[in-house]
């Protein structure tokens, strides 16, 4: 844990990235990757065969729900202003659900 006045930044190339900024970039990358993976799975499966026959009635809502949750998390993450903290994102997400 950082002490008061302690520098909590990482050196990336020539730039210094603080831990908050690093966490925001990491979360954006993580949830974008999950979103792309889930969309790829649904689209590739739908092109190969019938989704209801391949996935069943249970898996289709699960995939759709995962895609929707990723979108609900990504929108506030990309709208995050420079001075906002990550708890603003989670408050917005919890108030929308």
C-alpha cells in the first residue's frame, strides 16, 4: 500500500503511468477481449449451424448475458474522465442494474 506522498507510478517507455491509469487501461483491455471472444464464439457458431441446436436453450441466454454485461462495463470505462476514480464506474454500473 502506498504511503502518503509516495509516488505510485510505473515507468512505461519514457512516460510515467500512475497505478489508477494502469488499472483503467487494464480493465478496458480485459473487458474488450472478453467481449470480442464472446461475440466471436456466438458468430462462428451461428455460421456453422443452428444456434439453438448447437448451444441449447440454456447456453444462448448465458452468452447473451455475458455480452450484455461486458457492454455495460465497457461504456462507463470508456466514458471515464481523467479526474474520476474507478468507484465512479462501479457506482454507475450498479445503479443501471
